[in-house]
C-alpha cells in the first residue's frame, strides 16, 4: 500500500514508519517545511497547504498530529495549542482525503475521550466524558466528520499511555524510580491506561490492513491496572522499592488543579474490544511484560 503519515517524527510515528516499510508498504511523510527527501511532502495545516501530488495513488492517510498533553502546564494559551494542534490537522486531512479520493483515514485520538470512568471499564461504545481533555478529544474526532460523511473508512485510535524504551511517560518516570523516588499518585485507586509501543505500532498497521475496521478503536493493553498497580510494576521492572505516595495537593500545586486531576489523579479504564474482536494479537498483553521489554 501507499501510505501518507502526518506526525511521523514523534514517538509513535518514527516506529510506525519503520514498521510499515518493513511490511512492504510505501510511506510518504508529511513535514512542516520544504520537502528535502524523496519520501517527504511539505504541508502547512494552518494555512491549508499541501504539496501538489501528495495524495496521488495513496491508499491510506495516518494522522498522528497533536502537541503533548503533559509537556507544559495548562493555561489558556497552552490549551489553545493542544486544541489547534489536534483539530486543525484532522480537519485539513479529512478534507484532503475526500478531495483526492483516498479511501482510508486513520486518525489519532486519546483515552481521555471517556474522562474518569471510576471503577468502570469502558469499551468503544461507552459515552464520552465532560472534562477538558474529554471535550477536546471528542472535538478532535469530530474534525474527521467530513471524511466520515463522504464514505471514507475513518478509524479513530483512542490510545492509552505508551510504554516505550525511551521517551514518553515511561521515559520520564524511569529516572524518578531509579533514584528511589517512585510512588503512587494520590490514592492510587484511579485507572492508569497503558499500552506498549510495539502494540501501538502493530495496531495502526492492523487497522490500515483490515478493511472491516471502522470507527473508534481503544488502543490499550487488555489487562487494565490502577495507578498503584502501575507504580508497583514499574518498581519491580527497575528493581526499586516504591513505598512513597505523592499527595494530591502536591500534584495540584505543581501542575495546577485541572491538569493534575485529569492526567494523574483520575483516569479511564479501557478494554480493547474492537481490536480483540477482529483478532488482533497483543505482543505485550500484561503490563510487566511491556515494562520488562522497555527496560531491556
């Protein structure tokens, strides 16, 4: 297949490009500068500009665009960046696949679609939440409506926290735990949705290659854990004790109440119903295996 990927330089994108090519697919990367390599095509989503010929003969477009939700403290300006970096590229690519007759659009989304599910597990049929990130994720998905209404096969990847050997949340946590400072956050009872990088990459390839998959897809490990269980598993993988508990007020003071509450002190419990019902095989179905692979 001939596939265009936007956001190919990030944590998921870098691995996905390599995986798609290893599987025999041709990959073109959208870059926000003048194209400088044969596999690059330039674009500026905020200006609605994409190099001519980018979508010629293309079978699928994958959208991985979106600024990191935990990279900076949330203020009004940062919230606008989080919004625009998701919604604008999704709208532009949605219109582009319709205009150029591309049959498949696979667009990033997030586990925060569901908000805090308490003790309840959510599959793809569960309703959306009402927090800032929930509303943003729902708007992010709605930005593909032009393609959906035109009959494009649109897949929305509601991805959990990615466990990677470097980068991402686990990359930031490793030194904290290695210096014996790891601990649960707040009560630790909140769900902590997770998935290995290998499985995220495989899931993107899987949905591109399977024509019967459409709509939302939970990209999360099939064995949900709480924050306390996650903390213990990270400690075991790094051979470090985890006796500490970071109180909620400290996190809210450090990050701001809304950001701390949504990203660290609450969370959705996900079940990957869509993937499993279509026969997807998880390389790391349990958290300890995913963490051990990341450490190795």
